[in-house]
C-alpha cells in the first residue's frame, strides 16, 4: 500500500511538473531584442514601452547602431528583430532575410533657424550636395558657403536621401555623422549648415524646409506629395521562427492598436 501511494505521489508530481513547464512555454515573459536604425528610435521606443507595459515580465531592448549594423545583427543571430530605415537590398534578401514595413518616414531637409531659405527643389538639393551649388546666395540666401552635413555610409537615412535625390556616392560632405541626433545638433549650431534627418526626430532647434513647395508632414508623407521619404522596416530571418514573445511584439507593432502610437512618434503607420 505504501509503495502504491509513493508511485501515485511521484506520478502526481510529474504531472504537475509537466503542467508547470507547459505554462512556462505559453508565457509571454522573456526578452525582445532589437538592433538598428537610429532614426527609428522614437517609434521603436514608443512601441517597446507600450509592449512592456501591457505584458508583465517582458523586457524590451533597443540598440541604436544604424541600419546596416542592425541588418547584420539579425543575420548573425545577435538580436530578434533588426531595424532598418531603408528597404533591404536584393543581396540581403537572397542571404535569407525578410523585410516587413512598419511605417513610413519623411526625411526632412534641415537648416539652422537663422537661415532665410524656406524651400528648395529636389534638383537644387541634389546640386548642393554634389557641390554644383556651393553658396547660399545661389538659391536666394545670404552670401555664405554651404556646409554639408550627412550621415555615415551604413546609414539608412543616407541611403534613402541619396537614392531619392540621385546623389549616391557623389555627395561632398563636410561631416559624416553616426546618428540622427548628431546631425540635428550640428545643424542647429551652424547658421550655414544643411543636413537631413528623420522627420520624427526634428525639433524646434532646426528648420525643416519644404521641397518643391511641399512641407514634410504626416499627411504629405502619407499621400506621397512629399517625395523625400523612406520606409521603416523590421528585418527577420526568412527561415527562422521568432520566439513567442518576439512574435507577439512583431504582431503588436503591425496591429491597428499600434497605429496611434506610431503617429504620436512622428511616423506614418501602414494601417
């Protein structure tokens, strides 16, 4: 009888252990790690904060290393989701990566608030960055040399800007900076500087120019009339399954519930 009771007790304990393990496997606790675009910081930070708040036990991390580094990080398995402010290249897709557009973002052309220029054509912007136009007086401004500020080679913002303006590998940068914040700070402190930055990150310390008469706003990005825009992309491995908690964040980020959060962060949601 004692032996029978002991067997029953062991069996009960085993069943309870299996039940507990099953409960753990269905839990949303854990960590979601993201890595990449500095331009997506406000959007991804807003989404990550809301996701943590609504999912007790979840930790959300974001490493702002730039689009190229984020793509490499997910490729090498160092994060769950890569973040890129440009579309994936054909060779990146062929290497086993998939892109999912999270939102769209305007690339604002920014100058110092003291600069009287308010509007430039896309052609003038291209001519400025390739060195054909070197003085603000040539586009209706004061007599001063134009100081060209841009991003580093792996930047999604730079890739988007140069692709749209047709200036790829032809820009004559005075400074190539490693983050959106650095570009904004540099332009804000130099009355002769021009730069480009994510619309979501632009503050009152710089002035965003209209392009061909169209101001960069959420509405003009959404309707396509503001032409200097690019996608915000989540990058995943094509043949690898996300963890349960990472998949839950991925689905949340693309849901209608996230649309208002994305808009509040200055980008245009896909839904």
